[in-house]
């Protein structure tokens, strides 16, 4: 964990991720449902993060291209979505992140977003990686559920080859047979060997992909356990999707965390992160051979 | 004459760089093994962009890694080559005598010796088989 990446342009709060810096939270609703809802969620998250003194990046997507069903909510679209994210930046002084699934959307997304995200399913698509790299924005690269952590080096090398080395690598679970993900915490130190900061996506990790016929299920009850495990293992950022009414969420209704639990979980995460850094300082690194 | 051969410069008997397995330091471990297979030689030299020797690894190193590391081949193959490189290899300067080099190889029980310049650039490989062949070709009368 050597590299530190800088997030934020213009007047928003600037954030550094990596090294032995405090844990950063990346969170928000899965999808942009409306301006009103996004502002509501941003305000709720901001209050919690301000109280806990945790730096955060607001996340929400304008297009949900990987839904199981053609009838599922697909998103508000790039123009409306980016306008809302731009408004959130100005109102809350918070950096924002959103993903893109079409190479033609990369530049427009990066004009607004402080960080751009590559969806896990697309993590090895060269054209998507190239488009992301060329925006020059920091990139949040999620490990595909089908990918080994060591093979993520190939995607990292592609981004580097296209001139971008501002990368945050994230684990969001790994396929275990059909419709099931497991969390292999070894992936965190393995991906950290790349030298880039590491993030753990706790809400997608408990997903059971398309386990309910035409939508995905999930086992939310495991979120706190997995957050504690990942933070203790060693990460630089924690990613969670939150919602004020999960059953009514337009996307990922079975995995998003209810906002009422966020403060408690972030509190635990912050505490454990600080303990890990303290231990690392006082008793050294874990150099078992 | 055997003594004449043993007093020649190492450079006269090396396998040149274009005929030996060598890789740049930024490749995967798998690519280095591929290079060894391509040239059918049990050693690979790892060099930097300026052709300076960063290290080596051998068939024996790979055997020991497989037993010791215990990780899936797919993970081992994706490791950076430098992770598994011996960065303090035994080498010989190209201007040394063959006798000197053979003594090093005998003492250290090695069959291949990377040959480098004063600046540490890789020039080629001294391969024991080639030395034996030259000795056998020598007129002993």
C-alpha cells in the first residue's frame, strides 16, 4: 500500500486514499432515483460522516446497464444524472463518483465526476479501460466476480499503458458456483501487491446474483461481519450502497444497506482501521514467510 | 591445445544474448518460463531497459518455488518476474579467462554463467556444454 491517489477537483473537499491514511468512505444510493432522493441521501450521509470525521465520496449511477431484467429500472440517463451529481458536488462540497458502461460516456462522466468507476462485469474490457484512462480522472476499478485477484494486474497494466495510474482496486466478492458470491479476504493483500490502494465493497459482496429469477438477492445480515473482516485485513477505502428505504430502492433492493445502520458500521470500521494502523506501527508488518 | 583454450577470454565462448532466454523486468513470471522453453535452456536472465542484468532464475529455482509457495499456478504465473528472481546471481566478466569461469562454475556446481560487461550489462551466457564440446574438439597431441 504505497501509492496515494488524490480525489477531487475544483472547490470540493479534496480526499487522499492510500498508504496509512484514514479510511475513506465511498457511498450513496445504487441508482440516481431523483434529484430529491439523491439530495436527501447525500445530506443523511454527510451528517453521519461529518459527525464521525470520516472523509467520503458520494456515489450514485445514472445508468444501470447490468440489471437482470429488461423491465428493471435502467436509470435516469446520462444528462439528467450528471446534472444531479454536479448539483450534489456544489451543494455538499463532496467529490462524486459514477460508473459508465459505454465508451462514449466516459468523457462526459469525467467532466462532472471526481472519480470514475469501471463496473465489475466490464473490468477487463480494453475499450472501457482505455476510455476511462483517457479521462485522466482517478479510476475506481472493481474486480470482476469472475476474476482472480492476481489476474487484475492485467487490467491495471492496461490502464497504465493508456497513461493512467491513479487507480483504486476493489473487491466485491467472487462467484462460488451459480448465484452465489463468497468473500476471499486474501484478495485484498494480493491486489495490494500492485502498489495501488485497496477498497472493499461490502454491499455488493453479500449479493446473490440473479438468485431470485429476474433480480438479485442478498444477505444483508453479513455486511457488518464482512466490513470488520476487510478493515482488519487492511483496506484504504470502504464502499457501501445505502438507502433510506431498501425494499423500495430502484436498484439492488436486496443488498443496499439501510441508512439507519450506516453510522454504527462506519464507527466500527473507523475504529478497526485505526487499531490496525496502530498495531502496524507498534508491532510491525505481518511478514510471515 | 587445451591450455590455450582455457586461457582465452570468456567472450569468445559465450552464447550471445539473442540466443539465450532473457526477459525484461516488467513481465510476468510465466513469460520468463516461456522464454526458457523457447530456447530449451534452464536459466533465464532478467534485465532492465538498459540491458543491465537484474537477476536470474533457473529450473532449480522453479522446482523449489513450486514446493515452497503452494499457490495456484494461475497465481504464480501472474506474479511479477522480479518477485522470483535471484537478484544476486553469480556472474563473470566477459574479459576473464575461461579457466577462471570454469572454476567458478565447478565450485558453485552451476552449468550456466551469465556474462556481463564492466557496467553490468548482459552480454550472453557461458554454458558448460559448450565448454565441454570445445575441450573435446581440442587437439590433445
